[in-house]
């Protein structure tokens, strides 16, 4: 008996879509978005959970819940240092999400877009320039 893979396995695009939906759902909440942005700012070394809670004014139980949601979505990782849990942004997942969202920008030809519409770096620089004036 020969298995038809199409009937039994999801297309990899479906998995990318499912991952994007999970990441966007995790970020679609005020505290989780704040946590993720703080961890992105902190860099690869990350921050201890207690420090994240202090900076954002979140109680331990609430913080733990939100960090778990971000971890399940693949957006943060953690490591143990002594008794502390150090959380860090998962930059690969962040970049994969951005790539997924922009892969077909300007019909797959981002170089042809006006003002770098599909170039996140150009958009950040443009935003910084407008806020400095």
C-alpha cells in the first residue's frame, strides 16, 4: 500500500502560516508585546524574569503566564543561571515572521517598491528621521 503524502502531511507553507499565526496571536496582547520588545532591546544576553517584571510592573504570576505564551509561540527562549531564569528574544523566529509577512511584498519584487516599503531597515530609519525633526 502506497501512502499519498499530500493526504497525510501538512504542506510546509501551512506550517509557516501556523507559526506566523501563533506568533502574531502571542504578540496581540499589551503585556506580551511589551515583554517581547523589552527583550529585543536587551539583546542576546536577555534579562532575568524578575527584572522584566520590575521594569514592566507585572506581578510574578502574570509575568510567568505571558512568558510561557511567548515561549510556546517560539518568540522567546530561556536559560537557567543559578536560581534565575534568563529570558531572551528568539531573533530567528522574529526574522522568520517578518520574512513571512513581507515575502510577497510588491509582487515578490521588493526592489521595485517605492521608498523601501518592504525593507524593514529602511522603514525604521525613515521613522527615526521623522521623529528627530
